[in-house]
């Protein structure tokens, strides 16, 4: 039985790191195929081995699926405006 693939919204909402089965679902892979590809080092994105478990960084998963958000252009810093301006009074001179 093949697991239902993840939707785009589900992939975007993933936590920072997911297990190999969930990452495989994002690619439409079943559990056995996901583990086999990870063991051979052929999983579509980077897999991290944590003890005996396989973990996939969700950011790399999104990047590989083309769901990486486009970085916003940095806005130029707004120059700080003083809250109170100093009033300078000129002395009147006699004509």
C-alpha cells in the first residue's frame, strides 16, 4: 500500500527536521523505497543519520521540491529621526 503524497501546504508546514518516511511521502515514495534510497545514498535530498534513524532537513526537502520561498529584497535602513528637534534661536541684532 502506497502512502498518500503530501500536499504543498503540508510540505511548507513541516517542522525543521522530519523522518525518512514523511520525507519520502513528499516525493511520492513509500516507506520501503524511501529507506532503500537512503541506505544507498540516493535519496533526492540530504539525509542525516541520527543513531539508527534517518532524518531529513525540511528546508532542503522544500528546496529540492522547488518550494523554497523567494527571499525578500532587503529594505534599506530608515535613518533614525530625533524625537525632539533642538530649536536654535538667533539673537536679534540692531540695525
